[in-house]
C-alpha cells in the first residue's frame, strides 16, 4: 500500500543548502511535489535562520519505518540533539491526510511551505 505524507526539512547551520540537498537525495521516497528552499522571515527562532523545504511524498513504507529512516538521515548528516544548531531536521507533519505533528503544522514556516507547494501533475 502506498502512503502519502507532507514532510518538512530544515537546517540552520552554515552549510544548510548543501545539507538540505543531501538530505533530499537520501530520503528514499517518491517526491510528488516540493517547494523551493526558503528562509521564513516570520520564524522567531533565537538561533540562526532555518532554510526550509516542504514536500509531498509517497512511500510504501509504514509511518514508523519512514520516521526512523528520516532520523537515521539526520544522524548521518550530523544532527546533534545536544546542540542548538540543527544540521538537519526532517519531520513527517501529515501522514495519509492526518495531521500527526500539530505543533509543526501550525507554525508559520510550515504554513508558508504548504501554501507554496506546487500542485502535482495528474496523469
């Protein structure tokens, strides 16, 4: 069974564009639609600004398997949860049309990405 999800990716380190690009290459999902990378000026984070991407994806894997894969990618690309700087953060926000991370779904950076998500081309 194919599952659909809307995910967010973000990075706030110096090499954020490169790390974000590498993370996207490692996702191992079918990307149906994706925003261009953007920095949201409305994000009132006290750390360096985040470069964000929102994507609509499709995968045959379960929610938990996909979530764990994303956490593995974070670790592989240098995510250290003990530091404020975030090399990469990958979150499943919507899974099969159900909001699974309400906090992220309601944040301005995600709403902006969701609004700017290009429509998918239907066959």
